[in-house]
C-alpha cells in the first residue's frame, strides 16, 4: 500500500501537470463512466493529499477522492513536468539523520543511482520527457515509450479513470476508492483522519497525536497504522519508526512515555519530509557516502528492521522477528525493542 510520502508526491505531480488545465475524462474500464462524464471538460483547480488519500478539485466545487489502497496505481504519460521541490537525477538530496535532516546536501556525483531493478532512485517520478512513466508504491520510474509513441497511449490493464490534457495523460487503476464528493463530503472525510505533518500545523499535530495515543489502551504498533490517529504511516514506516524509538510495538499507547510519543511524531515529520524529497522510504542514519548510495540502490539496505525477518539486528545482532498484527506483518527486534 502506498504510504504518505507517495501520495504527496503524486499530488505534487498533479499540481504541476493538471492544475489550471481542462481535462478530458473517461473510464476505459467502465466502472467510473458516470463520474468521468461529470468531470470531463472541467478544469482542475486544486489538488491536495492528506495521508494516504488524494483530493482533486474541479470547477463548480466538485471534488474527486482517490484512495489507492493495496493495489491502486497511477500511470503518467506525455510531458511530465519536474517538481523542483523533489529530487531529480542531477539535483540535490540529503540523508536521514536523527539529529536533523539535511535536505540540501549535494548529490555525490552526476551519475544516476539505479536500484537492483534498474530504477533511478533520484528521479523517482521523473524528468521532463515524452514517455510513459509508472507511479506506484515508491513512484518507481519505468520508461515504456518514446517521442514516437502513440498519443494518447492505449490504456493498459483495467483503467478506472483516465484524465487527459493536451500534453499529459494520467491513468488510474485498481484504487480502493474513486468517487466524486461535494466540499462538505471532502471536509467530513478529512475530519476523520489524524494529523498529517505536511497538511496540519506541526505543533498542533503533535499535541493531537500525543493526546490520542496517551489515552488509548491499544498497542502502539496498531495505533501508528490507524489513520484516524495519524495520517500516512503504513507498514514500512510503522516498523522503522518504532525501531528508531527502541519502542516495543505491543506496549499500550497509554503506557508509552510521553517523551517517546512526542519523539515518534517528530521522527515521522522528518521521515515524511525525506520520503517526499527522495521518493524512497529511507530510514537509515549516519551513513557514509558509499553506504548511502548502496542503500538508495537496494531496498535491502534501506531499513533497520523492515523485511529483515530472521536476519541479525543491525544494532545488537539479535534475529529480527516478524509476526502478524491486524492482518499486516510487523517486524521488530525483541532485544532493542524489549
């Protein structure tokens, strides 16, 4: 499932490529044909992400709500405009550091960092070009065409919604939610969500998050995944934030010391900023330049405990364990997080 950084990056891509432009909308799959007919011909006036949900505003106070869920994805094709606030192949990116995030640290060199799937971690959504790019859980960029490719491209798979301008095409496939909403319905949807550091006042968000967690008997490992408690955290960030705090995931929220709860929020603020800037859930700290490149090139070298079941903890050497928590896999170190 896409986590908060992914949805914010996709929203920024929509902001640069669709806001202020009229769209032709269709539903090649047919399941959103009526909604697409209502949208078609309208101009996109705003886009916003809150946690794992994205809201696109059209003329006449009409909103489109999209929740990608476990299997949803956006495909972009055509002229893709770069967002200058996120990393590019020859841009700048920083490292994760518990003492603070240096998002202005220079890239090591001008060579792209390719991961083991041949994907460029630095470009993420991609540089300006006429090609087809795929945006999924970590906004991995995959070229599927060139300047001579058919325009608009033929739909691939079961496309729920296609939004098309004269330069850019966005195809939505497999979302959990794709619906039209009124402003009041959008407000009601957002009101049910916990604070998002990129949407809400950070200090107020910390107070809301801390107050809710400190009164709940629910395990902190479950609370971090509850979108009504805090927006945007998924399975990867949940495991990594808890490890970074050396917090047992089974401790009831009300029993977690207040300073630890506040530390979790502040670390989420940092992790989310890094995820949006780099396009990767990069949670390792204090890496050498060589290790940083290695981590950006391989998902296996990016995290402390996530997806490391049975492997030695990077800190103490104890085998990382995995268990099921509310149908999701929970990774943690039984020694460091005892």
